[in-house]
C-alpha cells in the first residue's frame, strides 16, 4: 500500500501540473484530465529537487493549499490540518537530510520533531536522573537477530520487581513477535506511560524455566547511568550508559571510591551510549582532563562558536582507556573525541555512530515542544565526526556479552585490559597532536 507521504507528494505533483496547464476562468488553472487516473506512478517527482526560488515555492504552496480547501473531495480536511501536515513535513525533511542518516537507517536518531506531554515528561525525568518504562537496558544489536537481549536491569524498576535478568531474551511484546521488526517499532512498543501494562515473551538460556510470559506495569524509576566493576587488580571498568542530570556526580563519587581503594587504572566504557544531556557529558570529560584543556567546540547556525574548557582540578589522573562502538553517539562521541584528541586515552573498539550535533528542546505551549538540531559539535583538533564517526586507535569488533562483563566473554574489554597494563597504555599523545590549552580560572 502506498504511504501517506507518497499520496501527498503525488497530490503536489498533480496540482503542479494543473498550474502548468494554464489559467481557466477566474485565473484558476484548468484541469488537465478528469477521471480515475489509476495507481500513483513509482516515479513521483521529488519536490526537494525541483529548482524553485523561495518566492516560487511559496506560491506553489499557496496554490496547492487553496486548491485542496476548495476542490478536494474530502470536505473534512481543514486549513489547520494542512498547516499541521506541512509542519510535520518540514521536520521530516530535516531528518531525511541529516548527514548521519546512512548509519541510522531505522531513524532512531531523528532529532527534529514536535513532542507532546509524555515526551516532555520524559525529558524532565532525564534531567532528574529518572526514566519511565519497564526498567531494562538492551543490547542495541545482537547476533541472534530479531531478539532483544537484556543487558542490564535497573534496581527498583518493574523488570527488577518481576525478576528479569541480564541475558534474558525478549521474543515478543504484547503478542507481537520481534523477528524482522524494525528497531524503531520495537522501541515504540516498549515505551508508554507509567501505570500501563506490557506483556513480554521471554526465553532464559540455561534455565529450567525455558520460555515464559510475564506482564509488567511500566513505572518511573531512578536510573544510575554509571556502573562499576573490577575485572582485574587495580583496574576499574566504568560503564556510562547515557548522560543524565546525575551522571557527572555519580561518576565523580565512583572515581573517588576507586582511588580510595587504590585503583590507578580505569577503562571508561561508552559502548552503546546514545548520548543524552550535553552539559553532564562535558562534565564527565572534565573528570579525566587537566584544567585548561579543551573538551570541544559548539557551533550554532550562524557559525558562532563556543569552547568547552575543562576546569576540574581534582580529576582522575591515572591510566585510561576508552571503549567505543557503532552505537556510541553524539554527546558520548564528544567525550571520546576529547580524550583521544588530548592524548588522554586510546579508543578501543569500533568506529562510532557519527552524529556530530546536538539538539535543543523549546516549549512552544503547554504540552507541546519543538525538538530541533541547533548545534554542531567540533573536535579539539578541528573538524567534526559527523557521518564518519570516530576511528578507534585499536580496532576490535565484538558485541558485549549478554551474560556480564567478564573479560573472557568480552574481547573488547580484554583488549583494553591488555593495553592499559602495557607500556603503550602510558599515553597516547601522537607527535601530530598538539591540542590547545586555554588559561582558565579554576577558583571563583
């Protein structure tokens, strides 16, 4: 069945053809044909490629809008409907033209949208370090195909209360099998308001229970975006799953506890980190840099720039390796690039997603907000990672194990542990890297 977008595009093309047919009485275009014109052709004109000046495009829009209101058979279409559809179309155009779209075929990273009350509530919860949902974190991709593998269960969440475990495999949601389902569709099935039920079909490997069904009630729960493990003597493996309002504080406390325990080496794990709030991400980078070192540069639509500069004096100064993969995105890429460009840490893993931009959320009226990509993120040494992503210093292509973070099950972590104990792990300042340092006041 042709999509609504295709119908709308065909309507625009047909009406443009009417406009070219010449004026009839009253100055209106004369119909070229009338009747059942058959299915919409496959070669519908891509209006984004039509070479129209701004004034011509504005005139075409007004012609089409007026023609629909006066002549379309559906008399229930209102002018408000058309303006709202045009608004959605504008935002869809921005998303389709995003440079990172090639690496995001499912549109998971679409950044330009109108958001309602539920999405606004989720944004506020992110600032407080909370989430609404079932309370699990999945591997974004799995060699199993069409199955979600639980990577983490958040304490206090619905999933924790009902006993879901890391390594559980979700086969179906509310009776809909996940095999061949687009990732964006799956994420939509998982989301929902607090208090709403969701039924999961679960397979638990190596369990007598085998496959079973479980019903959860979505709720709001505290999200710790920082998890710490100790895979080897003197080494802390610190996973940062995303950046919320509490991430920098939680990480600073974790690093303080590690130092007190004699830990002098850290593996910072940014794999599968989709980004989050820009301020907390920059604050995380500060914890590993020296005062005055650049974190990155922000550039707005007018190409005005603003430097992000580290100011923390008592950050972690021990050996550091940073893990990345193709799901390390946006603000997480900013942190990784700052560590790499300043020669602070080697990147180990896969090339990152390649989203070198960040968004703003503006409330337009109660219950309605505009999310818009407004800022480019630039590297310390210049340029951007948009579309191309960050290239790791040590390439290791592997997925994290669904059964935990034991080094023997995680080749990327194993490579990092080997590097951090070697002479190469002492520092990664290449001769060509001369990152600038800003003189900053670190005390009020």
